[in-house]
């Protein structure tokens, strides 16, 4: 098995992240990896926002302000604390371009592949990563405040930092459960 395959087979999502966050050099390399995602017609249908330091507090206040009116105090506090789960939050944005041969769904898949490559590069550099979405990724006020344009979508909030405590391995299904040959005999 190659080192890449072994690394992918051991990939995890880590919810407990602390400082330090990736350095600028590590981020540069990770974003370069993200840009290697399959990209029909080289449209580069993605972009990223990096949020760290006190800006995470501002993001938390935005999340709380965008909670439904009937949200409890506990829900509001949870929304405020969400961006503080890690020292860095990367907002992955799908930014599709009009193209006669490349439908939007292909561009969304390209952006998602890029996020996967970004995560793998950050983990290879020794950092933990957790890809989260949730209601705030789809909230129009959050999208507007983050500068997400009308034709764009938030693919997720990528939390990253140093793993505080590794979580137990998650069992994966046997390949035979989700792969078939066509036509089946």
C-alpha cells in the first residue's frame, strides 16, 4: 500500500481542536493542494475565507444574531461558541461559473473534492480538521455577511487546529456493501 493510500485510510474528522492553527506556509501548501481538484474546463469554481483570532468571536456573534427568534439562550450561546471550537475556521465557498459544457453540479463536486484535498493536506501537516455545515451554512444573512454572492454556496466551515485529544476510530463499512459490478451476474 502506498503512503497516500495508507494516509487516506487513516483519515479522521477531529472535533477537539486547539492552538496552534496552521501557519501561513502550511495554509499556502494546503490551498495549493485544494487547487489540484479535478476541474473540468479549469473554471476554479471555489474560493475560501480564513477566519482566526478575534474574528472567530465576530463570526460567533453573527451566528447568534442569525438564530431563529424562538431560539433559547442555550441555543444562542452554542451558536456564539461554535467558531471557537478551533483556532481557525476556513469557509469553503462554491463559486460556479456559467459554462456551456460544465453544469453547476460538476463545479460543486470539484469544490468538494478541493475541500477533501485541503483537509488531507492539513492533516498531513499534523493538524486536525472537521468539516461542518449546519443551518448557518445556508442562512442568507450569514452568507451575505461573509460576502457570499447570490450564485455561490457555502460548502462548509472547515475547522482546523492542533488535535487536543484524538477520538476513537470510526468503523467503516466493508467495500462489498457499497460497490457492485455492472451488470451484476
